C-alpha cells in the first residue's frame, strides 16, 4: 500500500467502504440481511443475505446489475438531503426496508423503486412515478408505500397498480417525510408507519410555511440559481406537524388529536400489535408524553409522561411497549440513564442506556455504558433482570430476530466493526489503515475526564513536542472511546510532530444527567474549562508536552470550541483550526439550540445566547485562526464563518478563511477530504513553530 493516510482515508470514506452494516434479522432467525460494498474503495453498496442454517453469504441485489445502461446514480434533492442528515457517504443501495417475515426488501436506487427476493435472490424494478423516496413494504409484503413529489403513494405488487393517498397541497406541505429538526436532531428520519394488517398508515403531514426560508448559493457557480431551504433558526417558528391515519379503503383521513400548542414536536411514532403510539414533546423539551392513538377516531390516551427541569432525553428506540402493554422508556438516575418499565428503573444506578434495539414479548434488547468509553449489549427480562451479552472492552452493537443475535464489536485491538453470529464472522472488505494508533487512555482531573494521548510513533523521550487538542467536546458525541478506528486521525496528526490530546468534557454523553446538563444555559465556559483541565493534567503526566505551543482543531461543535479557545484563552491556546463552526447560536436550529440555551434568544434567554456566542469575542483575537467552511452547508450555514470573519476584519484582527466550494457539512469529495488534513497540519506547524508563545 503506497497511499498516504490522508489519501487512503478519503478514498475509503474513512474506512467505511467494504464493511458490512445495516443488519436486520428475520423474526424466525433464518436469515440475516445486510449491506456491503464490493471493495474498500468502492462506494456501490449491495444488499446481501446470510443463510443461517447453511452458513452462506450471498448478494441478492447489486447496483451494477440494476443500473443497466445508466451512466451513474442520480439522486433527488430529497434523497441528497436524507443522506446529508444520515451522514451517508456511500452510494448504491444505502438503505432498505423489509416486510415482517423478511421475505422481501425494498429500496430506491437512482430514484427508481426495486423489490428484492431475500429467499430466492434477485431484484426487479417496480414501475412507479420517480423519483422514489423512503420506500417501505407493508408487514405482509403485498404493498409498498413510497413518497413521490412530497405525496405518499402505494403500489400493489400483484398488479402494479399505484395509488396516491394524499391530495394536492401547497409546495410547503409534504406527507410521509420528516422535517429538518426531526431528521437532524431527534433521530426520527422517517415520516410514516404501516399498521400491522397493512390496511392503514400513520402519516406525518409537515407544513413548512411558517419556517423561515433561507437561500444557499455557491459563489463558485454563479450561473446556478440559489437553493432555498426552510430552516428553523433558534427562537423562530418551526414546521407545523400533524399525524393522520390514511386507510386504503378510501375512508376519510383521521387526524390524531393532541394539544399541538403545548406539544408541537412529534418526537416518535410507531405501530405495533397493541396499536399506534406517538410521543410528543414540548417546545422547551422539558416534557414528553407517550400517547396511544385510536386510528378510527384520532382520540389519544396517555400512556406515560416524562419530565425534566432541563430537558427530556430522546433516546433512540423509546418509547415502545412490551407485549403486556407496559411502557418502555428511560429515566434519570443517580449516575446514569436507566431503562424504565412503566416509569420504574430496572437497570443499575451506574448504567447509562444508549439505545433500545428492540423488544420481544417482555424482553428488551439494548445498549448501555457503565464505563463511558465503552458500549455493551444487554438484555432485560422480568425473570432474569439485566443480562450482559458482551463484556470485552469496546463499542458494541446488535441486531436480533427470534433466538438469533448478531453482535458487532469495535475495539482497540482490531480495525473496524466485526460482526458475528455465533462462530460466523461476516466478511469485511474494508481496507486496513496504513497506520495503527497507539493510544494512552487516561482518566484525569477531579471530575475524571476521559482523555487519550497519542504521541508520534517514533518519538524520542526528552524531545519537546507542540500539543494539538483535537476535541468535539459537545453534546451527542464522544471522541474518547475504546475503538481503534476513532484514533486514526489522531495518530497521523501525532506522526506529523504533535502530541495529540483528545478529551471529552461536560456535556458529552455517557456520564449521567448532571454531567450532560452542566452545559444548560452555557455552551462555552464548561466545555472550554474541561479542555484546559485535560491539557494541564495530561501534561503533568507527560513531560515532553510543550505548553508554550498548543494548538486546537475541530469540526462543527469542535470547530466552535476551537475558535472559542483562541478567542477567550489565548494564554493557553496559541493557534486554532475551526471547521464549520457555529459562531452565533441564534443562527442554529431550534431543537438542538433551544434545548441548551432556551426558546427566547432575544428575550428571557438572551444572556445564555450571548455568553455562548463567538461574535462579541472577535476583537480579542491575537492568535492565528484558520476558519474552514463548506459554502453549501445546510446544517451549519457558511454565514456563521462569514459573520465571524466580518467581525474580525472590522476589529482589525488578521485571520485566514478557507471556503470550500460545493461542500456541505460533510466532505465527501475525495480530493477535498484528503487535502483538508494536510492544509490543517501546514497551518498549525507554521503557527506553532514560530517560537515560544507563552
């Protein structure tokens, strides 16, 4: 392998290509479906099936065979947006849905609808209006629902008859699609749900008319018209979301009835054997109510209420119901987030539930952490209580059907995620990185900050090194995990001549409610203080760290934190690279921002927004700062970087701006992804090698 690490990382989409993923297990445990591309640098993902009895893996739908004479995959605007929200960088068959027995799978490829036979193999195109978005079969496998032109449709597989279920609406209205904040922040990417009998659908109706319309234009392509997006900025109106029952027998649509003024967010929805259920959330996110819904009348009845003085956590997979009707949720406990049955915690005080993967009868399969750098798989049942299915240090996942458990494991001792079913190891075609990280995992400071130190692999003791802090540092994401792949960038950066420190501070997951809620009302000072603590504590353990030359870099919230560091603590941080940073939280979306800073940015919560903003700190800049931003980013708009740059210029503060034409919040273009690392290292070397910055 002659590739450099930046080149290999870009070419393999961060080593995700060729790795098996998106596992589903048939209810009888006979089949396992999954996705995998044919090589570690080939993004054309195919659909595979593993026959459990025979122990054989086989491809059942290959995008090369589906494409015909087409020159390449064509994506609709809706599909591009969905992939952006899902951070999907591959192509081909990147998502699929199955019927209840997992006999068929349906998916959209290049805007066309396909159905695949998971038993006999093969896939065929279904003649329906294109482009198709979010296709899903009914539980029996007779019908396929899909969204086209913002309307929900159904096709009957037996004869190909297509029905549009919704009438013409204004262009701001869509049926069966998740609004921006649901897909980006609530982890609710879908907008409709089949009834178990396949005769009715629960469908979200979204009207974006109240939402501010913003425009995205790429100055590098002045001939292209700007693109408009409905983006709900903090404190501004959200989309109007309703839930309706659409029956296939042509009976009138029935609207689910709840207090939309008090609970404007449709946070969750599902339809199991006990009937349809939704979970609605207040605008301030301090209250969430689980409701059973009568599909004939739309009347709702309360199943459970969750309240919290700060915010109610939206954990993936809940709420849901056991077969006996009891409600499965999560509940805050002393040191964690417990699995709760009808409001009663059933897991240990020191366990934090990460996701509920599924229920079978009265049994719950879930992932959780006791040590915050690890995620394990557990089962709970009334008879046996909590039982661990994994124990080795690492980050684990699972998929289940009947008695079958497919387990995924990431660890420090091997590359990527290894998926197994008993003795069978699902083959990974992902490339092995050209480097192997050597990480010193640490717990430092009075608060027990989790941190990792990565030194150059050829470092000679006694040689002083500039320090590079490489955090994310904010809610929803951890960097310090027992997963080798998460440390590849840090090792490459270290090999360029830095001592790299990655630290997770207050606000990050895995450390209980008090830890997460420490950023309520202030997204700046707690996270910055913890990065400084990690830096000083790690330096006390490793004498070769030169605290007179400290750089910091990050992307998204990490970019915000990097800029914050040089603006407010130039005595500690001597250079920063801020990628796609939020610079003014008034410009970021409602559901994320208001959870931490409040719903009134220009009223009662004004001080929280001001103390968390970077704009007023611009005159204080006296360290080198590189700002990087994709000009067509529809998550953190380029306006964030441009506004900060304007403030810096007006204050006479020199800085550098790197605009990325045609780039969104992700950087899927290989040449850009490859060279971004190199550009950052060059900037930091020049900034930190200029001498002692004390």
